[in-house]
């Protein structure tokens, strides 16, 4: 995988989010012991070239908004993927 050290950490963590559940960008930052790196987590998700194999679609904003999606089709695809996993959005 190609990416910065931080991006690789984020992407590895994303693989641990179970199908059918979501985390916020803030929860991911806290889990990585970088609680002030919320925006960096969002940027790493946005740079994920392996979507949906690395499931960045399972990361949402703290206010419940979807945020962005780097995969083909953008946010519409993110919403479709989450609904297919039975996530209430």
C-alpha cells in the first residue's frame, strides 16, 4: 500500500470497523491516540485509493452527516454502501 505513515495507520484502523457499524472521524482520531487529528483522519479517508475494500465509507461526521467519499460515485455511493450494510442513515 502506498500512503504516508499516518494514512496507512488510518487505513489499517478502518479495516477493523465491523460491517454494519460506523465511527466518526473523531472516534478514529481518538482510537489512533491522536485526538486532535480529526481533520487529518478525514483527509486520509479522502485519499484512500482502496475504497470500498478499505471501508472509509464507515466513517461519518460527528453531527451524523456523511462527510465525503473518495470512491467512485462519491457520497451517493457511500450512502448506498451504508444502507446495504443496514446502517440507519
